[in-house]
C-alpha cells in the first residue's frame, strides 16, 4: 500500500462517479433460452444494447470530467516575429496533477472505489531555457524595433496601432479553448476560472481601447484655453518595456501591462513566466500575423540568468513587474541608471479582514455575519488563496473569535477538493492543486510553525495533501484554518499565497490599527461591519485611507472593476493599474505649442 494519505471522503473528491452499475443489472434480462438461433438472436441484441448503454454512460462520465485529457505544448523561441524550434536546453513542463487509479486490494476496505487513486505530475509541454547571450539577442531585436523612437511601431498612428491590437485580439480568440485547457493543467485553475481569466483579459483590452477613443488625452486637437498660447496635448511611448508576470494569472496580469504598453507605442519584451508560460506559446501565431517584427518578443527560462544581463545594458526604459519585492529590487539595482527607469510594480500584500465588534451584537441579524463569512470564504480561498488580493489575515474580536473560527471551518469543509477539470454536483472543484511541491512545502512550514507556537488546525483534514504517495508528487492540499494566530508566528507577518486561513483574536481595535499602520504592505483591507452601527467603522476608514490603496466594506478584496484604480502603498505597489491608469504608466505627456502673434 502506498505511503501517505489517500482521498478519504466524498468531500475530498469532486469526481462524479459514472453510473456503471447500470450495466451489470441488464444481465438479468439475458434469459436462458435453449433453442439455438433464438438464443443467439436474443444474446446478440442484448449485447448490442449493453454496448450502446455503456457508450452513453461513458459519454456522461466524460461530460462530468470535461477536458480531462492533458494538453501538450512545444515551447519555442520567439522574437522578431520568428519562432524557431526549441533550444537544446529545453525543460519539460509538468502539469499540477493527474489521477492514477489503484487496485482495490492496495487500499483500505472502507475507502470508496472512486477514491482509489494517487495524484502525480504529468508532462504537458516543453519550455526553452534561454541563455543570457540569447536573451541579449532578443533585447537587440526590441531596441532595433524601437530605433530611438523612430521604429515602425512607435511611429505608427495611434489609430493604426489600435487596429493592429484589435486584430491581434481577434486572432487570440481562436486559441481560447487551447489556452483555457493549458491554464487548467499547468497552474491548476479550474475550468470556470480559467475561462474567466481569458475573457477578462479580452474585456480589459477592449475597455482600454474604448477609453483611448473617448478620451481627449491622446491628441484630439488644439487647446485654446491658455490665452495666446495654443497647446496640442498627446502622450508618447517610453521605449523598450520589459514586463514580467506571475504564475497565478499568467495571461491576465501580463496583458494588463502588455496591452496598454503596446497601444502607447512601446516595444515590449515579455519574460514568459516559469510556471504558466505555456499559454503564451499559444499566442505566437497571433502576434506574428498582426504586429510588426520586434514589437513583442519573448524570453523564456531562468529569470535570474536572463533578466539581470538585460538590465545591466541600460537599454531597458521601463520595467513592468508583477511579483515579489525582493526580485523587483534586485532588477532595479542592476540598471546602471535606475533614475531613468520608469517603474510599474504590483507586489506582495498581507490584506486584512477586520470583523468589527458590532457584527456580533445580539440585536444584529445573523444574515449579516453569514454574508461576511461567505465573502471571507471567497476572499481567502478563491483560486486556493493564490491572489495578491486575497484576504490573508482575519482579525476577530476575542470574545467571538473561537466560535467564528469554528463556523468558518465548517464552511471550508464543504468546499469541493479535486482536479481542475472535475465536477461535483455540476460545479468545478473549488480547491485545486498548487503549481509545484515548493508551494506545498512552504504551506506546511507556515502551518507547523503556527502549531508549534500554540495554534491549531480547526477544520477536518486541514493541511492534508490529497493523493500523496511515496513519490510526493501530489500538490492538492486541503485548506487549513489556523486559530489562534498571534504575533511571533510566521503566518502573522508573511504572505502565505496559498490555502492557509489564519484567524487572529483582538481585544481592542487599536491592535488592528497598529498592525495596519506598522505593516510592510498596504494594498487592501476588508472591513466587515453591521449596517446598524457604522460609526467606529467610519473612523477606521479615515485612518486606513493613508495606509491602503483600496478599502472594501462588507466585501472581499479584489482588483475589479478594471475601470477603478488598483494601487497600493509601501511594498505592495508602485504605479496604478486600471483601464485608464495603465496607459499613463506606459506613456509620457508630449506637448506641442505655439503663440499667436
């Protein structure tokens, strides 16, 4: 019997079991008829009937486990609109998890047959591992396309650039299903969320184009409101933009910077994410068809090997980085003239969920707390908590904190845990595999540290890795609700970026304010309060307005809507993301003026 925990309850598996039991029941219809040809005719007819029913059943099973077949994408080097075969030093890309059935006699007797499985990784593609010399060759392509601002793309009219980007987006739509499939298997995003990432990316781009067309900031005419001085206001590109995006939203986060940068006339180098990069390989054809050579180039492989050499040349004009602050700092320091490097950074966060005392008053309807809990579940565990905007530390009045943690844990236990393509009761898995064992090891280290210092796991099976065998390849972790979490525990300060939900009791709202005021990050906060008495909450909003980029009332943290500014303070961000703001981040105002004589 393989070592390690297997899937041990129906709650931990969202696989819909095919109703194959129908087939054996049909065997009782095969009557014992002893008259030669009649027996043969009946048997043949029934066998055909059984075969047809089996086909229907298997089709139903396939519908319940949609797109279960893993994809395979051959990564290629792509720059100057030329895609070559993979370099010799390509590495295999593995999907987050694949189910392997086990024989019944290798598993415990009380384990349901459908749960006789281990989870292991499966290869879904290859990715070129470019050298620093190859990365520098890509940079020269981008520098040549920029040509000091005189290249084809930066000199193209804004309307023509818009038309080219629209053509690119139209071509990209043809790859939607392939990209969705790759997102599911490479980063463990369920089908619904993978579709939402693709669709939101297209919508963001369309909204950005609509803003350009309706705004007066992009060369709409002469301004004659300044006495005898006439002004023509426009915005022009910065230069060569290097953009790096994270694994959790490899398409959407990349394009939230890439599309505005392209529209403004910049030439862009995209560092393909180490995890989540295969989706970009599927966009190469669309880029080649619609954009001039060198306008958008790819670099793949180790960021530590390829990115610093590019920065050291001083030829990178703008850095769009979404990831960790330490890596961002290292890249910025590598630039010989960092003062001229235009920065757009979206970094870590330790977003607080603050539950006000009035939410627990006896005269407050329980539906208000129930709503807060619903938002908390989504806020902490949507895409396994792998979002910079996730709620990462919950502050609850001490008198009610233990009951709150228990109630939260019961809701967590109801979440379906499974593979991205699996469904339970018509819904895709809520909790899916993490993209790599390193994330599992980090989650466990945070959990172990908290337990050693006095916390406990409140929910059943919290922290368990489903389908983990001797090879330790499974990355499907049951979320862990930790209580009581306090200062001195790593989870109190560190961004977990995963399915660990820490609940911290507080005695005074001053403790909450101090954590916010002295913390390293300042992206967002969610305040959950009763509708009947919001005086204290209003005071908290005023104090938090100089600490966080966004304050959410009775709702989870989030980036949407994309028309609203998405910003942060301290080590959480530099620059603002939105349909309109991103255009400003990747352009510089240009004024043409003359005076009436």
